[in-house]
C-alpha cells in the first residue's frame, strides 16, 4: 500500500511537472527572430531625441509581433529591438555600432547627432551595416558614402522653408542665431545663416554660443535681445535647453519670434517654460490630425498605453523601422546582403500606412540634396507650441 501510495505520489508529481512544462510552452512554435538595432542618445539633455526612436521602434515591433510577426519572403519573423545608449558621445556610438556588428545586425537606427553619425561610418561600412541617422552632414549621404540613410528632414531643408514662411506671413526681416558650442549646432547654425542670407534676410548675429551644460542663459541671450531681431533661431538646440533659453529671452523682454530646426518635446517645454514658450516654432513629427491614418492613430494609442505619454517626434521616428521592413519585403535577399538593400532603394515604393491619403507612398528621396536617394520621404511638418501642445503651422515635402 505504501509502495502504491509512493507510486501515485510520483505520478502525480510527474503529471504536475508535465502540466507546468506544457503551460510554459507557447501554443505554437516561436518565429525566428530578426534583430534591428538602435544606437543613439537616450540620456542627458538630448535624451528625448533617442528615446522617441527607441519607443517608436519597440511599439511598432510589439504591434507586429502581437499580430503574428512580419513575413519577409517565405519566412515570418518576430522582431527584437536591440538598443544602445551612446550618451551623445561619439566614442560610445562607435562601441554601440561594434556591438551591433558582433550580434550580426545589418540594420541600425541612429545615431541622433552629427558627431556620432560620422564616427560610426567606418564601422558600419566595414561590417555591412545600413544605418539611419538623425544627423545632417551631407557627406554621410553623398557618394562615395552609401550606407547611411537620413531618417528625417534636414535643417538645410526645413530652415529655408521656415524662414520663407515667416518672411512671407510674419514680416520677418532680421534674424539672429544662437548655438551651443559643439560641432552639430554650429554646423546647423552655419547652414541656417546661409539660407537666411539667400532669402534676403538681414543676419544681425551669427557668432553667439553657449556651453551645452549652461543653466543660466540670461548672460548669453542679453546681447541678442538688445539687437531686437524679428526672429531668434536656436540652432540645433537640445530639448532640455530650449525652454531655458526661451524663458531667459522672454524674461529679458524679447518679444520677437523664436524657432529651431530640431524636433522638440512639448512636455519639456511646458515644464521648463510654460506659457513663455507659446509661439515657439520647431520641426515636428511627420503627422498631423488632419493627415494621419487610422493605423497612425492606433500606433499613437499603443505607444501611449505602453509608456504613459507620447512624444510628437515619434510621428517621424515611426518611419525608420517601417522603411527597413518594407524594403526587406521588397527584396528578401537584403536580409543578409546590404548591397541588395542599396539596389532596392532607387525603385522602392510601398503604401504609406500612416497617412490617410490612399495614394500616399513610402519612397526614398534626397537626389536634390545628396545626388542620390539616401533619405526617407516623410512629410515636413512645422509646428508652433501653444498652451502645452504643438499646433501645425504648415506641411511640406522634400525631393
């Protein structure tokens, strides 16, 4: 009897183990995993730029994985987003790209700044990685370079459009530029100055700079406020610095317009400058309520539920992963051969799921700026901050 009881106990334990194991297994075999990388800034004053990248990629991957994965050729994959915070440091960006190479990743979103995007180029080219920077140096996208694809509208594309709009609609005649004393903002400043002069605007200040870790901007903006420009351009301003500069300028009595060609975070502006930021003009995400599709609305809702908030810049950042996957679908051979990806770029076209216009297409552009198609075609949305949120000022396109 004891032996029988022991046997039943053993069988019961074995059944429990088997049941536990069965419950731990998925109802069907898992899909093979396709890794897509991110290397960019997710900490410090510019954290909002990279955070919106990562959150957009993770949200989209979650949506696709929940729907069964993405089918490329004859294989359906689950997506795995592999991230690396480069802390806006070019040396760390190189480490991040090397990590991607070690993991066999061929497609990487980022980096978010000029120095980082330039620094990783040799690693990307050596290891057959296509990367999608949010950085503006033309040499990254101009032959002989061919591995980088610009993920957004560049300052030398949006700047002239913004200045022209303000010239025509707000009577702007004089402009001053202010930039952090770093290569990225200084480069953007120089491009902005050239664009302003080409439009016939009078540039009254183009040499004023500040250290990126500045917290008291009153001494910095005082000389500019004294010049009373119609427009103050904050070239390449980090999201955490923008409200501090705006507050300092307004408290010193500046009443003119303030703009930037970099994307910003409405929540950061609200917290740091409040109503003083009203009227601040920046490049926004590539979607407005008037043009977004139901799929875009679903993405925003999923993102917000996942992270508890939404960043308008993710309206642009959603596009990079979409382009990568759709281009791979168009040519599955590109999964392991980035030369096949490059071949596909010129003639690539796919439906744009984020715009309600049924004729809207995804395609690569950049021929005018770079002499080759090395830029994602995303709508150029220019925003004006008002009472805690961005309001669309105008929408444009680039070639």
